[in-house]
């Protein structure tokens, strides 16, 4: 731990270390978001690396999706099959969008090769300069694409 800390902020003496906990990045999606009356959402349903801040936002999307379905069941005598729909919608989107985007974020942030990093920045600059590319990019990274995909699943 001392070597790691000194590696990014060297000083002549040791840093006091009172506790350490190394975080390992995980990428997982639960095999099911529903088992009878048990429902999973957020970090209980999907774990991904924290780079890009998508986990919390994606968990909120889970909660909105599930609250809508539970409201229909509770207030409008909706079918409990809506909970299976929640599972299909949100698990599919976690597998198709969340995992891909967080892996891409991690890869880009960890890139050490200056030429590859510059190529990534060139790609971002090209996206920003082209409205036809910019809108789809923003729709994807703002997670709107995932909401649309989720809503398309019946």
C-alpha cells in the first residue's frame, strides 16, 4: 500500500495507513431479477465498475421501471406478470448496454498507450464536431438508448 501511495505522490517519509481495502472491479448481472416475491434492482441486480458513474443511474432506471409496474399491480389490479416483464426488460438492458458501456469506460480510462489515447480523443472530437454523430452518442452515454430498448421489450 505504501508503494502504491508513494507511486502517485512521493514523499520522504511513510504515509500513515490505518486501514486498507483494495477494490476489485466486477462485472456481473444476476441470472434473474425476480424469484416469486423477491425482486432485485440496482447493485443487487448488476455490479459493474464505477468508472463513468453508470451503476447508480442504471439502478435508478431499475427503480423507476419497477415502481411503474408495482403501481399498476397495486392501484390498477395489474397482472403479476408485469414483474416478469421488469426482469426481461432490465436484465436485457443490463447485459446489452450497461456491461458494454462500463467495460468501454474502463478500457478508455486505463489506456496507457499515448497513440491509442490520442486516437480515442480524436474520435471524441470528431463526434462533437458532427451533429449526426453527436446526438446518437449522447443518447447512448446518457442511457436514453437503454431506456428505449427496455421499453421496446414486451
